[in-house]
C-alpha cells in the first residue's frame, strides 16, 4: 500500500469510498421515507402526528411513561390543564 506522509492512501481511499456509498444509500432511504409520508398525507393522515407516534414507538414503556408523567407535571405547573381534567386524573 502506498504511503503518503505516513498515511496509507489505499486504505484511506477505501474508507472514503465506503462512506460515500453509505451516504448515497442513506439519501435513497430518506427519499423513500419522504415518499411514504407524502402518500400517507394524500390519504388524509396527519404526518406530524405520525412522526410523534414513530418517535414514541422507539422508546420502551418505562421511558415513555416517565416522559408522560413529566409532561403532565409541567403542564399542571404552567396551568395548561383545566381543573376539571386535573380532578378526573
């Protein structure tokens, strides 16, 4: 392998080319995801809510429950929850 200034140029070139291929694949996948969201939107689904659902599905139950409890606590502290709803919970 040829070395230039202490750098194995063949190995470096291999890494760079692999990364470039993966970046291209990533772009293709991102385009596919965008297409699926566009299709869902054309069928009347709210894509913003779909993104939230996908984000929540990535979390385990305990992590999700902890976040929901903190959100509820913060909303109460800011007066964002009507008293009747707070009493029902």
